[in-house]
C-alpha cells in the first residue's frame, strides 16, 4: 500500500487517539491499552514499509505520549499542570527539535554578524543601539558603573521588562503564521543587536564584566527568544510544508505543538525578568563568582529541560514500544 493511502486510511484513528490523550477527562485504561496496541502495530508496519518516512517520527512520538499516559500517576486531574510541563511540553520540543536547532543556529550566527559588522564599521554601533543609549553608557563607564542602566526601581522595571520579553517572544512566534522566514528575521534582528551590544563593551575592554552581567538574565532571556523563534518557524513550516497531510490539518498540528512550546517558555521569561529586575542591578555586590554561578545554573537548566530531558522522555517511550 502506498504511504499516502496508508495515512489516509488511518489518519482519523490516529487523530482520535491524539484527542483522547489530550483530553482532560478520566481515561479508561482498557480503551487506552487498545489504542496503544493498535498504534504499536501501525508503528511496526510503518517501519517495515516506509523506513525513511516522517510518519515514523509522528507515530513514535504519539506512542511515547501514550506510554507516559499509561504509567504516570492515575490522579491526573489533580496534577494537570505538572503533567503538562513534565510530558507534553518536552515531547512537543522533541518533535520540533530540528526547527528549534535551526532557530538557535540563526540566532547565534546573527550575533556573530553583529560582532563582525562592528569590527568593520564602528558607526554601526550607533546605528543599531542609538546615540542616546551609546552616550548614556559612555557616561556610565566614565563614572565607573558601566552597567548602571540596570539600576532602576525594581518592581516597575520588572513589569516593563516582563512585558517587553513577552512581546519579543510573541512576535517571534505569532508572526510565524505568515511564514517561518518572518520568525527567522526577528531572530536575526535581535541577534545583530546582541552582537552589537557585546562588541561595544569589547572595544572598551569590559567584555568580561559586560557578558557576566548581561547574562545573569540573558542566559534565560535570549534562550527563550531563540526557542520562541523556533516555535514560530514550526508554525510557519506547518503551513508552508504540509507533507502528506492537508494544509489545514498540518497547520492545526503545528499550531498545537508550537503553542505548547510557547506556554512552556512562560516560566523562563518570568524568571529572566525577575533576574534582570532584582538581581542584575546588584552585579558588583554579587561579584564575578556569583554572576558566573547564576549563568551556569541557568544554562544547565536550559540544556536539561529543552534538550536532554525531551530526548530521554522520547527514548523512554520508544524503548517501551520496542520491548
């Protein structure tokens, strides 16, 4: 049987199973087991006859979700929020890992472009950051407090920063509906700005201090922006490249998956705003060791939750299927 016909024949059942897994109602163990057996049969068939198809990845992920649903705590209603962050967000990230990886690459490349552009043309700094910001920072450097820009009233600063971070992340995500290239463009503009900012302090011989101060909150903030851009690209790609699904069905799946990723980023964005508002301003009192400790812990969390844990969760489900 051709793959397109096989998908058409079973697509409604898979969709029904997916809806069943995502429902908030108490799931019958017997019904869940029946679905799971059928799904593993479908997965085996797909591996045999369509070994290079994206269908295998989809069925694998769905089976992993089913496995975790079978063996997790039965009191699901009381721990729905925990379950969402523990299972659904990581699995959505795993399904989108390639696109998120490209988003991270684009963001890092753009930071490099920002650095290089400032090496070639020193006026590039003022074009990107603006004269007022550059002049203010030069005055702060002369006063011996180069990061004085963060010395503001904490609560109002937290609200403003939180709103700005959410706005940038939402732009990178929502505009993906008009094409993944728009989300990529937002990553490029933000990356160039970060590269320009860093090079400004490199020229002044303050890179170590600037980096360790900015990344107190930047480790979480910039990671969230890159991942949000990846979620936007997932949304855009689902419409532009529907594969064997109808364009509308592909868009629904992409929107659902990317929205889960965005919700998963909310605590990260809030944590970054808290650090920038209440901790970064005390960069001198914290000291170099304190600053780097926060940065390292932040990056360890990002790597664990958005890379290592999704892979482990997916492999756990796959191993259960193959056993």
